């Protein structure tokens, strides 16, 4: 068990339902699945949980990303803990905003370009840690 609680926040109901189905079908131990949850909600309004330590994001507009990061910062300063942020399929403007944030440390990049037939350099996951 990793000890992480992962939360995926999805606004689109259909994508949320697909994510839940994917988690159900995932060939991983149930103990890992218990640490993952998906929320169907506007990320700007989501109230972070103190025990959450890992967040997944699809692309946002810069304005939404700034609001979400502000909420994460508030939660982090109220309850300091190790927090990782995973950004899938990021826009260049998101990358710029994330790379220049003083309280985010770039950890790694997962190349996902081989998952689909058509090459797309945005098919990647960027990982940041709140510091």
C-alpha cells in the first residue's frame, strides 16, 4: 500500500463515469483501489480533504488552474503534508505557469505518446510536488 489517497476531479459526468468504471476494472489489488476516488465536481469549488495527497488534472484554462492551485495552497498551509499533482495532456500555458510557481517542484514526466497511433507531444503526464 502506498499510503496515498488519490482524488480525481472531473467536471464532465460521462468522463467521471468512465473513470469510475476504469478503476473498477483495473487489475490492481483492492487495497490500492480504496485509496482512489473520483469526484464529479467543478474543480474550482472542490474542498480539498486533509488526508488527500495526490491530485489528477486534465487541462484547465489558466484562470481555472490559478483558482485550483490557490485552493491547494490554502489546504497545504492549513495542513502541511506531501502533495503531488499530476497533469495529463498539459497546454504550454499550463506548463509555463506550473514551472514558474515558487511552491511547486517539477518531479517527473511520464511520456504517453506511445499509447495511441497518432503522435501527439501533449500525450504526457507532468508530476509536481507542493513544497
